[in-house]
């Protein structure tokens, strides 16, 4: 498990935070079962997580968990295209929020983004997720809306897999977006 | 018909970046429209990020709409793809008096559930081009909901200086939209 601690918030000379700023990032130098972003401050309006993932074995899927909460509070609705047809399905009462469905690759990185709205608010947390996985002859494009049925502010995000491990070279970056 | 409008604030301080917050607006539970007005032409593109819920009971979700510069003419054709958890549909609307952004939760949805959207408005300050918009929106209610991808056109070459978000009735308290400017 790799744990990424956000750097302390640094005020600029005019005491003004940048609207869209990097909170923390990591590039794996060796395989890891998970990546954790911890101690996320409630400073921003939304969070954006960007993952460029490589994996040590094929298959499996990438998921995230908020606040180490693995109770059945996650659900999602997705739309997908696999190069031949379009489909839609959903997951209910899950222990995590699934980001992709096509099966991870050992050779071709995927691009996953997660926009987490009002993460520090007191309503349930809605996310919009993109999964882009072209494998030169196979692959998928997926868009998902996710729900985490908790009113607790999100202070940590764990990225993990249904099987296998993330390979060296995997990059995960967490951004904060601040509204006026 | 209560309408909440907010004047786009100018960024205070001297620090600048390529992605700036212009203004945000939050419903108190009585507004039928949420409007950004007096938007300057300082940026290259605009982006709106928001969560929203329609407060009237009767369904678990309903449509979210958008309009530019108060134009209620039939100037907004729309295309979209919608996934509802079991089927995919694609459709278009011939020029209408509004843009259809997607689904947001409604009064019969479980408490605390809100839909979300990200809307990109390209080259909004041009005075020679019609305006193209793309968006992703969705609501999930642990057993129902939609994810929605759309593209809209505003057939007008005027610079956009006002954006109005509205639904079929009243926005629930806590519905909020934030407007950002992206510099080229």
C-alpha cells in the first residue's frame, strides 16, 4: 500500500488559493496493491482524481473507496461502448466504487478520471467517472455516475483493484477545484 | 416565480491561472432559475460544474436545462446519449427554446441524493460563431438513475454574457452551480 500525504496548503503572497490545484500525486516505482490519498482538507469545492494505470496481470478492475468505508454504500450507473455495441448497466449496494469494467491490461495504460462533487459537504457524494481504454483492436469507452451514500466529508481516497496489483509507472494525481 | 441571480464576481487579488473561478450560486429551496449574469469576455472557454435536485415530488428524477443570454427563441438543437442502467438511447431535439443537459434527482428520490453535471462552453465570447456545448451529467439512486452525454448548439453569434440553469420546477436547497473561466 502506498500512502500519499497531501502537502501542506501554502498560501500565496496575496493569500489566494489557485482555483484548480494539485493536492498530491504519486508515480509508482514498484508494484503496489493500493494507493491512498489521506488527510484531504475540506478546502475545495470538488475533487478530481486522475489515474493512468498499468497493471501486473490482466483482468481485474480498478475501484476506489472513500474514508476506508467498505460498507455497502456505493452504487453506479454506466454507459459503455466496446467498439461494436453500446450498453448500460448498474451496480447497487457495493463495497467500493468501480471505475472500469473492461479488464485491466499489463501493457496498455488506461486513463481514469473521477470528479467528486461537494466532497466536504453534508449530502451524499455524487461522482462522474470516465474510463478510456483502447487496446488497439479491443477496449472500451465508459462514462459512469457514482453515488456514495454517506453525509460524512471525504478525507481519504483509496485506489485498489479487484485482483492483481498496480504496476510501476502507474500515476495517480488528486486535484482540488475551488469555487468562488 | 423566485429567481436567484448572481453577478459574476471579478477575481480579487493578483494571482492568476488558466482555470479561474468566476462565480457560484446555491439554491435556498425557492428558486426556479439560477443565473450567472454579466459574464465578461476575459476567457477562452467556460465550464460549469454543479450538483442539483428538483424539489417537487412525483418522480425520482427530472430534466436539467440551460439557456444563454435570456434567449427563449427556438435556437438550441440538442443531441444526446443516455444510459439508464439497462438500455442505451440516443436522440435529438430540433431547435428548441432550451438546452437539455441531462437528469437530476427529484423530490421522490432518497434524501441527500443529488445529480451532477460538467458543462463545457467553447469559444463563448466569439461574435462570429454559433456556440457549441458539451456535457456529462448523471444521477444515481442506488437502483435507478441515468448517465447522460450531450452536445448542444446555440444558433447565435452573440457573445455569451448570461447563463441560466433551470429545471421543471424549483431547485432543492443545496443545489449549486459554479462557473469557471478557462484561458487560452
